[in-house]
C-alpha cells in the first residue's frame, strides 16, 4: 500500500488497527460499546524517527494523534514521542 502522506522530522503516519468485535467470553459488542483502539500499524516514518519502523504495531497516547482521511483511508499522524510501546511480533 502506497501512503500518500510523508511525515516530517519525527512524525509517524499510521492506520488504526480495528477494534475487537467479540469479548473473550464470546459476546459480540455493538458499535457504541466498542472502545476506540489505541493501537496502529505504522505506514510511513519521518527521517528523524529512531525506534519505530514501517510495519510495526504501536501503542500511542489516546489523544495525541491527528486524524486525516484521504483517499478513503483514515490516517493518524503521531509524534514519535507520543508512542508508548511497539508490540512484539
């Protein structure tokens, strides 16, 4: 997937990972009961980003991302300092 956004400096462009629709006990959640996910897959990184690379799944601060919808895809623009963790593969 080619990303139409190129982040500057320590910026990261990512796409939010879909929220779980089923609980551990097997119940399906209605749309209104789902939490907004705070995990995203990195699609592009700026030249000053040191610890995150394209393809990583990251946990970020809930209100730190700027949302931008372009080409039918909702992207998140996150500063590297707002990334809390990289999920192990």
